[in-house]
C-alpha cells in the first residue's frame, strides 16, 4: 500500500511540474470567469449561462487532463523506457498500475477543485451584485450546493476516462491510446442510444450487437446531470449513488484488466 | 553458497514481421552461474543478446523457455529486488523530477525513512559526481549526467547484486575511470557486479570472469586469463647480436621478422615451430636471447573472431529455428 502511495505522489508531482495541466486549468478558470461577461449579454439567463459554461469547462478540460496525462502514465513510461528502472524496484506490476492511477486521480481532484472554486467565486460575485428581486427569478440559487452533485459526477466520469486511458496505454502507443480514449468518450456519451437501437433497425443481429455494445461500453451520459442542476431540477441522492457505484465498478474492472495485461507484457 | 545469479537454458524468441509473424531468437539457451562477490563481464557486440539477458533477469520480458535465479530466488520475486540494483541501457527518467527527487522517490520504494533517504541520496550523488546540478530537473541533464544518475539509482538500496547494462556508455574518459573505480569499490565490499559491455578494455580492467555472447549464443565464458591462454597464436622471440648469416637461417621459421635496431630482431613464430627448437638453434648460433613471449589474442581479437564465426554460422541456424 505504501508503495502505491509513493508512486501516486510521484505521478502527482510530475504532472504538477508538467505545464500542460497548468495551462488547461488556467484556461478553464479564464473561461469560467469570462462566462460572467457573457452572462451580462443575456438578461435573466446570466446565472444559467455561467453554471452551464462553468460545468462544461470543468468536464471538457478535465477530459483533456485525464487523456493527456492518463495516456502518459504507462505508455510514455514504456516508450521512453523509464519503466525499466522502476520495475527493478521492489514493487509489483499491479502496484505500479494502481499507484499511477491513484496519482492521476489525485491530480484530477486538485484540478477539478480549482475549477469548482473558480465557478463558485464567479457565482458568489453574481449573487452579491444582483438584487434580491432579480435573484428571485432564478431557477436555482446562485451559490447552489446542488452544483456539487454535477461536479462530483463529472469527477467520477473523469476517473472512469482516466481508467480507460490507462487501460489502453497498457498495450498501445500514446497516440493510439489518446485516440481510442477520446473515441470511447464520444461513443460513451451516445451509448444510451444503442439501448434503443432495436426500435430503429429491423435486423435482429444488429439489434443484439447494439445491445451487447451498450452493456460493454461505458454509459457516460449517466454522469451528465448539468442540465438538471442548472435548471434547478432535482437530482436524487439515490441516482448519484447508483451512478457512482456504476462508475466505480467499471473502473475496478478496467483496472483489473489493465493489471492483468500489464503483468504479462514484455517491455522490448 | 549458491550462485548469486544462475541462468539455465534461458531462451527468448520475439515474433517479427507484421502480417506473417515469424520467431526471431534473441537469446538461445544461455546458461551461466555467477558466484557471489564476482565482477562478471557480459560481453558482446550490439544485438548479441546482452540487453535481452538483462531484461530477462529483471523480468522486464518473459523467457520463451529456461529459467534464471537471483540470490536463490526465481527472477520476478519482488522481495528479492530489495537486494538488487539495475542500471538499464541508455537510462531515461522523469523529465520534471530533479536528480535528488528521483533518487528520493526510488529510495522511498525501498522503504527507507525520510532522514535515511536524504543522507543516502546526498552521499550517492556525491559519489557519482553530481554536484549542484542535483536540484535541476532531469530534462536539463546531458547524457553523461543522466548515466551518472542512473548508476546512483542502481545503488540507492545498497544492493548485494548489481546489474549494469553498458555502464560506461555516454561517459567521458574521466567518467569512465570514476565508474571503473566505483565497480572496483563494490567488488572490494563483496558485492556481485554483472555488467554488460562492448568495451573490452573495461572488462579487461575489471572482471574476474567474462562471458562472450554473439548472435544470441554463448560464444565463450570463463576466467579472462583462461580464455586468452587458450588462444595463444604463436611466440614472439627477440634476439640480439644477429648477423646476416644467422638471420638467413632464422627467417624461414618466422612468419614475420622485424628489425628493432642493428643486430636486434623480433621474430614471430607460428605454433608450427616449437619455441624450444628455435631457442636451441639461437643458442647454437651464438646469438643472444632477449625475450620469448607467447602471442595471445587480446580480448579484442577474440571478440571479433568469435563474432565473425557466430555470424557465418548464423544463416543455417536461422533456417533451423524458423522451421522449429
């Protein structure tokens, strides 16, 4: 366990020093801040726009960070051969995978936290400057604790994407891993459509294939509760818990398969 | 006492080709035993199978057949790695960590406490000649400096067995001498050092025993002196006070005659001419014997010849392997 935590800390340190995530977080914060200006242009809709843009920025930039660093965790180590010296240390290959994953989740947690603080800061400023009468027209309060539910599910989704990136990077090149992860991210968001595929096609085989894919591929749309939160609609705690459990089970399976592949791999 | 490293019939095939995969044998039934406290040189040209062997010993790759043990445990035994150090060939570490941080990180993985780590890392970096640069990120390091950091990280746990893959690579002459001294220090401390190299002078200066691999096969192994003695190619006879008449009688038995100075000649005798008979002739002629020395193969000569032999034998073997 200690070895896993040391590896995680080193991944975190590496990624903090790497400027890519810095720039991404900075850009996201700027975007969230500028949403305030954009909100000014649309009377009455301002707080919704800020929340929408803020949550979208957190999700998209989180995705970039997850893919950028996630694929680098293993495939770059293999490609640059830094893994040789590491694997000669008294750590097992599964420990290495879990440590790398934990490190990236830690990095993501910090980045998502920064973006969330930026979003809340803008919303706090809005709430502070707008009159009570104006605020009463909002669907949900400016500083809405329900936003946390959306951010939390975005975070679980990012954890899942990181696990996907890690999974691909255990057997393919960095570029291919990035492309595959991004591809699955897109597919994952349209996955729910596969469930209803049989209603639009006649072929039984195609319908079965679609159903099979629906069960195998991650259903990422389940993690997206931005619209509900922004419009002040209820997101039941049970839904958040179930979706989180789904995400964690999927992550556990991905990590398990990753460790199995990684444990048998030749580093030529 | 069991061998520090035991390699038995270790074989590694790689699949090459894109569509029609065919096996390529990178290492062919290698067997070696390295005793504790030995400095063992693992020699061979590029592509001979040295790095493949080291990777198999570190379980970075898995053998097709055969087995290996380090300190009595099969390779891959995680706890045994507590007692071994490894420098990969052309090592590469993390761009954004400093030399100090990298070593601290590796020391953490060995379970050292904070105070011990700091002291150990500082001492090691001093030992390999990394000064104030230790606080620079590794991406700013030259190849030679990375190599030094690589050597330091291989020693961070005070290992009993140290594997060094081309330790002198990328180092300037001063660096090479320092690493040589470091290996000798390790030997004096009773450590086992297994190092691969294609630089034969290093092996000649450091090793108690060597193995030469070529084309994935063991070409020779043993004490350096044994291998060289086996390869005596002839004799060099230096005589003085030689008159032209004497020279005319001596020249037919020598396959090369070199005049060193007036009346003094160096004669190279082939193994067909026993030196005892020639010495008797020299004495009978009244010339003065200055010296008689065996002409041995240098390791360099041996190396080139064995590699050439392995190379010429290889096409047939390849076919046989492909059929397997």
